[in-house]
């Protein structure tokens, strides 16, 4: 049996494209080219030496193992905002099926660089599971105007985001990334540039449809998290209330009650909030 060499501790970045498989051959070809150009432009702007990234390509994304001198802080806090801006510029004027939106996962840990068929290491498995988690897919889907959604491991959030606050920690939403079919579960944090991720609903019963879905790629109508399609938007400064259940006639009047969460368990037998 061959001797197993010591691993290297590296920063790992996994990137995946939303709704790639739903594109025809021509759009997949264009998306791959645009993805490569946007990633190169982002790295050039940030001073990352992409030529020395160890990249395992996939048609709809990549797994990258970064050089040992790479700044974890820059990768965690600067890469996603730059990608978001560049993708917004790229997507402007494109049809919904041609737009590119990315899920980005960042982790760090020991990885073997001399694997016979890839890069062995639990850190590699973890970052790939994070970027493929239903929780991150749901986050990107719930913000049709966003171009990028980021997920970072719990360790990187506490070591980088909380310590240096280049990105405001309160703009991250803590989740438990779960892939039951892969026997994977891990604490992680999600960030979507320019969006309030505290509005993300990550309840397990609402993630059944969290696989990649086509979207309009722009602002405007939101997405109904219960799978019923787009929901109407308010006109003329009005408000739209969701996930609200009322009890009694005119539930917004005195003497009545509502469950804001929409969960039956939040109401007792008399219809009053617990």
C-alpha cells in the first residue's frame, strides 16, 4: 500500500451555477464561457493568483483549492460582492434563461494534493456539500434579484466574519446545511449581497423544492416558497402579507388573534397565540 503523505491546509472554494441543466446546448456553452470570464475578472480585480489555483472543473462550476498564501479574509468577505457586481453587469439585458447566478461555498481544512483521482479530504467533501445544500439553493431562489449567494462554514464565520467585520455579521443567517441522502449535516452561515437574509425561511418542510429552479433573474415579483409560483407584489405602496392565518371575523380587529408564522402549532385550541 502506498504511503499517504501529509495533507496541506488550504482555503477551498466551490462554485455552482443555478439552473444549468435546464439550458439547451448553446446556452450551456455560453454559460461556461461567461463563468470562466467572470471568475477570471473577479480574481484579477482582487489580486488573486488564479493561475495557481488547483481547479477541478465541472460543467456548471468548479472546486478550487487556493494557494497557501491566499488571504482567507479576502476570499470570505470580498469575492462574493465582486462576483455579484460583475454578474449583474453581465446579466443586464439577457433573457431569464441566459442569465447566470452562482452559489459559492467557502471552507478551509486539510486536503491531499496528490490524490489519484481528485483531492481527498473531508474539507473538500464539506465545501461541496455546503454549496449543494438545499438551504443555499433556497436562499438564492428566494431572492430573484440576487446574482450570488454565499455559504461559509461555521469556523470561517467565527474566525473571519465576526472578528474583522468587513461584512456585517448580522447580515449572515445561520443555518444547518443538510443533505440527508449524503448523510451530511453541518452548521453554516449564508450571505446574499444586498439582501436581508434574516428573511430566509429554512424550515425543513419548506425546502422540499429547493433544487435549482429557473427564475426571472431580476427584481420584481417574488417567489412563493410553498411552490405555487410567483406571488403578487404591492402596488402604490401597499403591503402583501404572507404566511398569516387568522382566527375569527376581522382578525386584525380588537379581541382577535393571528399566527404570523402560519404554523398551526403556534395557536392553542382557542386560536390564541402561544
